[in-house]
C-alpha cells in the first residue's frame, strides 16, 4: 500500500512525519529461502523480515544511499529506532485500517491514550521525558564516530598503516552504544510498567475498547492535546508522544510483537532513511511508495556489474548468523522488559548485557556492509557513478547540509578521532600489563577471594597522546546474558601510568556486581573449570560525564558514559579456578 501523508493540524507534524518507517517488503512481494516461503500470511512478521529477498532489497537500497550520499545524510535516523521494544512497529505495520504509515498515526494513538490517563499518570510521562532527553540525544550524538569511520573507509581516508576497519573495534563500540539503548529501554519500560500496574479497571476497559475498534483508523481523531497548556519544548513533546503511543502497543501486544522489526532496523548508518524520508519533509501531501526501497534497490543492482552486485547480495549470507542471533537477543530483552507490567523490579544487569551483545551483533553486520560498499565504490566506473547519482536524484535526493539529531537538522558536530575503529595501528602500542601475571596467565590467589583480596598491580604504556582521562573495568562473562564486574575505576588522570597493589589515588571507584559496594570485589571462580577475567583500560578523549553517585556507577553505566570518547583500549586477560 502507498502511504499518503495528509496535513497535520496538530503540533509535532513535522517531527512525527519522519518517525515513519516503511518496511521494504510488501505483503505480496516478500520471498525468501525455500524453507521460509511456505505459509506466508498476509501479515508483517519477524519471519518476513528475515526472508532473504527482503534483506537483499534493503541492503541494496542501503548501498545506493551510501554510495550517493554524504555524512550528514547518514546521521538521519527516525526517533522510533531507539529503545524499540514496545511492539509499536508491529502495531503500525499490521494496522487493519492501513493507517500505520499515515502521519496522523502516532498523534491519534498518543492523544487517545493520554485522554485515558490521569493527570498524575500524564505528568509521570512528562517527568520521565524531561529526564531521558539527555540520554536519548547522547545516543544520537554517539552514532557519529561510527558514521564517520564508515565514510572514511569509503573515501580512502584511513589512518597510516591500516587497510580498513577493525571489526572487533566496530563491534565493541557498537556494543557500548547499545548499552545506552539498553538504559533508555529499561528506564522507559519501568515507567510504562508502573503506569500500567496503576491502571484502574475503567482505564483498562477503555484501552480494551480501543483495541476492539479494529484499527487506529477507527479511533477518535477529534481529540486535542491534553498537554498543550504545559508548553513543553520540542524534545520533551516528542518523547511524551512516543511514550504514550508505545505504552498502548506494549499493553495490547505480545513478546513477539515487541521482538518484531523492519529490515531497515539494522545497519542504520548508511543514509537510507534520509534518501527515503527526506523528500517528504515539509511536504505534508507527499506519498511514499511502499515499493520504493525494493524498486530502487533493484535498479541499483542493475547498474553494477555481476561481480559488483554479488559483493552486495552476498551480504545476505554473511550476516545471517548475526541477524538470527540478534532476533534472539531482541526476544530475550523484550521478555525481561515485559515483566515490568506485573513487578516493580527486573534484572537490569541482564538487560544491559543483552543490549551490549545486541550492539556487538549490529556492529558485526555494519562492518560487513561498510566494507562491501567501500569495495564496490572503488570498482565503479565514471559512467556507473553518474548513473547512480541520477538514480538517487530521481528519488528526490538533495545532499544534506549539516547533520541531523535524529530527524532534526543541526550543525555538523565535532566528531572525536575515529582512528581507533581501524586496524593495524595504535592498538598494538597501547599495552596493559602486571608484574604478577602474564597475558593469559593464572591470577595469583592473593588477588582472589581465596587470598587477601588485594587489587592486582597494573602498569600501562602507549596511550594515545590526546588521552584526557582513563578508565578501568575488570569483568567476567559467564555467558552473553550473565556478565559480572569486579572493579570499576574512572577519572584516572591521563598522566597516570600505573595502579599499584591496593592503590588509592586521584580516581573514582564505581560499584561491583558482587556486593554492590564501591570497592574491588575479588573473584571467587565458582563452578568447575578455569574462568576468564578481563581487565580493560580505556584511553578517553574527555572525562566521562556521569550524573549519578559513584555507588550507582556500574560497568554498563561507565560504558554508556564512555560511548563516543574512547580513543583506544588495552586488555589484560587472566584465568583462575578453585
């Protein structure tokens, strides 16, 4: 179906327009491997998203956007792509009245929900929006180093001595970025769960009545904004509308709806959202053809030689393992968060760990995209480049000036040095060591719970010259969903080159996962067999901005605070068994 965008008489029209996220696979076009072609229903599902043909079209469109776009266009991102575990994408893609991608959709849902909530419940949404705005914006700003690194490889502007991106560095950085997403998701679900638990029987009946109307197109469209007298600023208004609409989809949905995502959800650094959505900005009568992604992707592949096209289409196979694992992470995160509907507290460490692993997987996928697209571009003829530019122009492409904070135009921000995302240079020079244990060696008993619980003496050298602060984390990953941390140290002065045994100094201790105190917790290595413990020292371009007390600074909190300012890292890995 095509999506017509009528004028919005309400505030936030321009903002909500770009929250639209059209799936690249229409219900009558999606195909996949032979084991995915059977029993395809007239419904958008995660199986449809994973189908090879859907992925091929989406990746091809990403390639077109990246090869013809610029850094500013790559930064464009619909706000709904952050902390998206509420099933809202599923709600809009499967709306029976086909209102899902109408610009009124979010407004209709939000206003109907806000009118059901009490003043106190609405104020809770406003208060949380005001407190989350900084973190939400941090996520957007911290995307820029990855965007810049992908563009540098594409343009051949790489650090001396390197031939391309460092996959592990990209995955690690993406993991730290998704820790922020996890924090936002956790905080948002806690709020929505609290409000849902407080709903009266009358309010629940009202929400059920909305669901019984058979689609948002049948809801009341005459309601006014119940928050208009508060005169909220733009960022807070967008957040409140998002919370209200997502609370409904979460309440009325399921874990599978929460897990669902469109093919465009992954690999969001290549400018495809800008290429597709920007022509509709400021043009409320604009219609976005649902087949745009598929058709333009096919046209892109036709301009390439068979060998060049194969570099793009083969990404479907190279990403498959990571993509399937990513779905498992989404389902696990969604399951954890949904518990907030019935209880006040859930396992926050599990959510953060899963979010970090989700980021690793997305980083894996993005690494392969960026590498393949850069290789294809290096092989293009002048005629091919001209034809690709003409194809982008035919879609209404206009080069971005400046950058975007989500969909809001901003000046291009200062982007920190991205050399650390490339392989073959500085990481080899930054070394963390200890006189008590060699790399990969056995941690002496003195530094465990079986000994005196002393802190391991550490020394380092080779930190980047531009280092302004250092941080240290010691952790053990029992499984991707079970990460323990024993030592969190931050605000280490840049001139420091060691931490002595049981040393205290001009730095700050965060908490540990053993007893929650701001101290070193010695590992006990429970269970059979040796366990691996990792000391990671981070060289930072600035001091991490942390607004909570040290007792609240966990590994995830520090990783989130360091996102976007990590210049390099050094690792010392040890083992211990009892």
